[in-house]
C-alpha cells in the first residue's frame, strides 16, 4: 500500500472509527437486498421510513414474490423510480425463491443474476451479510475516490478494480462506510466544506483550484 493511501485510511479510521455500520435497517438478508434496491437514487433515511411499514406488510420472500405489482408500486412510491423498482423486486424475490430455495445467494455471479441487482447491490450483500471482502462503489465513493486521486475512472466497475488494488482488503468494506459519512457531512457533491476538510491536502480538486487561483493572481 502506498504511503499516501495509508495516511488517508489512518485519518479516516481516526475520524470515524473502524466499526462496520449499515445505514439501511434490516433483520434478514432478503430485507437488506430489497432495501438496497430501493436505495438507488434515494436516501437511506427515506428508504428506512418506507421499509418500516413495508416489511410489516410483506413478511417473507414469498409475500414479495407474489405481490401485486400496482399495489407494491404505491407502497414504495416515495423512494422514486417505483415502477422499475417494484417490477424488479417481484422478479428478484421470485428468483430467490425458485432458483435459490428462498436464500439470498452469496457469490457475486449468483447475486448479479437476480433481476435489478448490479455489482453495487451485490457487494453490499456480500459485505454486510456474508462478511466477504468487497468494494461498494456508490455515488460518494465514486466522487471522493476521484477527488482523492485513488482512481481516475468514472465507471463503477473500473473504480471497484482500482480500489481493490489500492486499498488493503481489511478496508474494502470499511472504506465505503467511512466515505458515506464523509461524503454526507463534508465532501458533498455540491458546495463541499473544504475549510473543514481533514483530507484536503490529498484532494486533487483542491490542488487544481489553488493552482488556478495562483495563476489568476499572477
């Protein structure tokens, strides 16, 4: 691991600790799978509000697999993109029931074979349910990893590969947890709080803006 990368990780550990936290509420693997599908283009806080009622109404894989499409659409409407999400949840739960005996599969290959499940969702399941080392590339990880110079790519799969090479395996899951907190509180997409940032010395955007400022002053 590069000295610079180690410094970044040490600072993140110091600021946020090393506990594994999942921001989505769930009690079973299939509940986390559904909650993660709902979290696409939606905040975890809103998903948790929706699933608090949803998981009381639909109490099993079978209940979701046999759900009425229009009714489920209305149940998850606040999470956005509810037509697609409802359709995928029903198909996904049918696959979990019919192909995997009601158990959420473990391997990346099996997980991404499920309707509506991409690498990000699959890696959330692998990391949180099965504790398999995995790199989750969400919007925060994509944005901040580029700002920190840990990747130059914009495609999630390429970012995932870069981070797997750059980060030690024991930080793969932890990095995502820490970066979500950092991305929500300091390194936001719009108007990042650069003055409060404890990683600004490693930020490529900060260096670019300083160079531009210095050039203008000359």
